C-alpha cells in the first residue's frame, strides 16, 4: 500500500513486474481508509478490484481464503531460458535481426517484426551487440586476469563493486568498435562519439543490479544461463513519450479499449515511475470519446541533449517470457546524459487543449492497432514517442 504521492504509473516497469507476479500495488489518499487499514495490521483481509478502485473487508482466518505465493517460480521458466549459440558477428544490423534471432533479445526481434507502411510511423535505426560478446570480452587477451578478479568479487556478494569493476576495468575490443561504427553508419545513424564504451559496459554490468539478482533468485534462474545483448540506437528528440496497452488492463475495461499513458519529453520518466503522474486515458474505437483518468503532473521532464546521443539498451534472454517479470530489470544507458528540465503545465496543451489532447490520443489509438497488427493481433504494451 503506497501513499497517494507515490502512486505507480500503470505502465511503468515496476507496475508491469507487479502484474506479472500478481503483486498488488495500491495507493490511497483518504486518511480515514488508511487508518482503518493500519488498524487491521496483522489480520487477513479480502480485497476485490472494482472499476472504481479497490474494495476490502475483514476476513476470518477460518474463512477458507486461498493464499497465493507471488514468489513461486513457474517450472516453465527454466525451460524457456536457454543458453544462446555463438553469434555470427560481433555486431548485427537490423536487417539481419530475424536470421540471427537466437543471438538477440526480444527488443531487437520485436523491432524486426515492425513493418510500417509509408507515412504511418517510423522505426529507429538500430544495431545490436549480440549475446556472448560480454563473455568473449572477459576471455580476450587484453583483459587478462579480469574474469578471475570479477569472479572473486561476485563470490563476495559485493554487487556494487562488481558493476564498478566491469565499467572501470574491462576493455572493449577494437573489433567491436570498428564493427559498431561501420554498421551504424551503413544504416544512416549519426556518427558514434563520446564515451560509448562506458555505456556498453554499464549495460553488461547491470546483470548484477540488486533487482536483477533478486529476480533471478526468486525465479530460480542461474546466472550462467542469463545473457545480455545490447541494442544500440540514436535517441530521437521527442515532445511526448507514450506507452499503449492495446487491451486495457484496468478493471471493467471493454474489449478493444486501450489504455494510453503519456508524458512530456522522453519515456524515462514514464517507465521509471518518477514522481508525479503521467496522463492516463482510456481510448476506445472511433466515435467514442476518450476518458482521462489522470492528468499529467510529473514536474521533471527528460529531453534529448543538444547534439543528440545514443542509447545502449539491455536486451536479455530473460525478458518477454511468460512467468518471468523481466521489464526494467537490466539497465539502458545513454552515452551523453539527457537533459532534465521543469515542465510548465500552465501552457501545456496536454492539460488545457482538449481538442489537441483528443487528437493525439486518437492518433495513438490508431497507431496501437497498426502495431498490434504486426504482431498478429497480440495484445501488449507498445512504447514510442511523438515528435
């Protein structure tokens, strides 16, 4: 139970992980209800999710209410995570994602499935450093002794030191550097500059974040079968970022009704569940007005830095699997830090211009249906941005 000021964005990574693991996250701004719940501490309660929120009542211990463990690992998870083969190349361009699908994660492969018609939407240029390249770097002669020292740090359980050691000490080969720059240039990306090696190593090192370690232990996934590919893309300047659930997960949602969450700037403030709320709206088929549940209130917006930058995105073989809540477990890191600035909602059309807001939400609804069609009508959450 969270205070109202810490309410969770419905489509943030932590909310998605909670839903996947059947953990209830709820917020309350009614002091009297909070007092009642605190008074019930230590007792069992019956909770029902309704279209208007949550309803709860006391439940006797003998009431026969079934308990459910949210930490039990599905037996199928281990079967779904399999060690990948050796990659065919040190960097794989987007045009070759499908033929190298066993060496790439879900982010890269889903991009390959998108087939936008001209003028509908665009897909960022991309290249991926495949699975096993981190492990290959640990065995590279230029990194003599690094693997043994890293193993010692990991054995001590000092995850922060392990991450720092990878970023500070691991050398990235010239082979990867040349292949990455050549591949990005061939697909029309701007030149790769800045300390991109630090971003790459930071993604690899995120295998040992506290949340990743905890999740793997919870789901009984050994470290040695978890591999990280890294998807590399230029960061697109964006006015708004969004997440579209093509079938709304809200209680009482009608079939075909979408849930759209929208924030000013880049999507980091949305998926990371930063303070404040994103605009949240239910959008139905044409002819039905959108229903705004929450107006935007995030005080801080994230924007592409002047001159642009690249993002190195984690793309593990432990994400997008049934029964394994992988959203946001591993890091995605920009080469140059993005700009943060205070949002002025006094002149923000999302807030005050109903016609602009409805037009944008309707465009996103149509976009959700187009993207959904690329995935054979599979309901899911799709992320993107609007310039």
